[in-house]
């Protein structure tokens, strides 16, 4: 597994103009998309394809939203300046998260189906349709559930992305295939249901989140953006709320845009997913991931509370790499929230991945070899 050392960032880069857009997805969902703008080298925009902007699409984890990537976006633009490379960055809120709407559901079973993990791939493809003019140079960077959704989108529509950088994508797999060691997998469904979702103000919420793990280790801007764009006014009006199952009226204050029940439902739905090789391979066992370059990155293989345990996302990463034929990259200094804790070294890794993809191009021999390797490695 490859370890990458971060580079020192160049001087500050002026903030890019951001446009907030509404993009329809399936099941009546309307996604909030943050088009972060384009940075061009001082010489100006090139008209040659080789110098068209690298377009990076960021896909967040369950329970978060696109604005938590604010410090990541800043570092991506800074590193673009360091490289003299034009870049466009886009993030978005997946269904039921942040500023996006909840799927239209008329029953509990329909609601459950509309928040299954394959539905988040619908959202990725909806945003891809919005940026289709950049499709030939579109790199997707996903975190956790967002990485899962990006890989599922590519498997469903091969050739969608020029490259995929998936940080600790979550998939299901038989426990016997996780390798040696004791794999640690906390009960995230129960944890989500116990989450405090109402606060007197955003300032109160920020103080709480900053003081407790895991967010006390996040970059300060990531936590601030999580609260600023992840809470809505608590009016008690469930018809206008982003999502919430409670009917009683509450006092003035704010509450999470994504209710704890919906976050818990997404976690619970994961346990009903099919194994990774069935989702990302064809009937012959060949990978459906046909983009030229795939990196499956992971954090530490030692749990923070007990170094004898392997966190499930880190244990899962090499299996996904084998199935997709992707390169496995290990960052032992990160945990599962590495992108939000250490945006500088994370964006260094992302840019190096994109540059390797640019150098490799679409060599059909490389792709054929990768597809052959996934047949041999079929689980």
C-alpha cells in the first residue's frame, strides 16, 4: 500500500465565486449543488483539450453535506495554483442531506426504498448530467457512502468518470473475507438514533460539536460549515422541513436538516446491501468500473480506541481495490474522517491521483489488464 506525504501549500488563493443550483434527481428529489467555480492559470483559459479544467466532483458521507468540503475546496484551488492547472470543483448535498430535499414517499416501505444506497448513485448521476459538458475530464472524489455512490454510479454507467478517488468506500462483505485481525464495526444505526438534533442556536450546536469526537478533530472550517449549512430553523412545521418524523411543535431554535431517523435508516439499509463483487462486477466477474484510473484510499488499520482492532472501512478497502482493479493507498495518519480532519494532505493525495490519471490517459491495454485482474481476484 502506498503512503503519500503532504506537500506544503502555496500562498493563499482568492475564493472562487460559488453558484448554488437546484438539480432534480429521482423520486422527486431536488439536489442542492454547489458549483465552486473555475480557477485558471494567469495566462488565461486554454482552448486545447489537454488544458481544459480538471473537473472534480466531491461526494460526501452519510449525515454530512457538500459544504463540509469547504476547507477541502480551498486546498484544491490552492494546489491548482501551485501546479498551474485549471480546475473546476463541484460539491452537492445528497438526498435528505443539507439543502437537498427528501424523497417523496407515501409509506414507510417507500421511504425505506428511496433511501437505499443505490439511490445515492442516482443523485451522483443527476449531478453528472448537470456537468455533462465536462464529462470527458470529470474526476469524482467520494468519502464513505459518497465513495460507494460514486463507484455504483460508474458501475451502472461505465465510462462516466475519467477517474475515481474513493476514500474508504463502504460495502458489505462476508466477515470471513475481511482477512486477519478483529474487525471493529460500531453500531452506527443506534448511534444515529441517539443523536441530539435540536439546539437553541447554531452557536450552541457549534460549541457542542467542536467539543466532542469525532468533530473535535475536524478542521475548524469543516465543523463550522457542517453546522451553518446542516441546520434549519426549528419551526415544528414538518411540511417544510428537510426531513423529520416528529409531529409536535417545538420551541424556537435550530435542528439538523437531516433527521436522526433518516440518518439511522440510511445506515440500517446498508446491512441489506448485496456483497461488493455482485454490485461492481458483471456476470463473468469482470469489473464494471471502466474509467482509466481508480484509487481506493484508506486511513489507519488500527482503531483509535484499541490498536488490536481494524476499523471496518479500512479492512474493506483492499477488498474493493481487488474487485475494481484499483490501486490501494494507505494513510496511517488518518482515521475514517481524514478528508475533514486533514484537508491539506488529503488534497495532496487527490491531486497526485488526478495527475497520474492525466498521464495514464485512456490506454486500452491498461484497462484490459485491470479488467482481467478483477476476474482473477473475484471474491
